[in-house]
């Protein structure tokens, strides 16, 4: 895990202001996440699997939401 991958994952999960929400999700101090992102501190190996879990959980939720939207759109089209 490097700072660029951390930023990519953080932004995908929480948008441009990702550092504090990611710190909360990982239950670490926000300053530590800032140091990881700046390359000032090494990112511990356990962060990668935690990020993967967060990303997969979010992706699954978004897929379910997209499916609901497709069903709603299909129902509207069928009623016209």
C-alpha cells in the first residue's frame, strides 16, 4: 500500500475530503491518515485489507441501489 493507492481508495469511498472519514472508519487518528497520505509515515500492512473490506462493502451497496433503480425505471417504462 502506498499513499497514491490510499488516496484513490479514500476518495472513492468518501470524496475529496476523505482523510477524516477514513480515519474514523479505520478507528485511527486523522493526523495519522494525513501522515500516511503525505508519505511521512509507512502505511501498516493491516490497512490494505481493511480498505478492501470498506471498498467491497460500499460497492455491494451501490450495486444493490443501482439494481433497485433499474427495477424502478423498468416499472415506470412498463406503465407508460
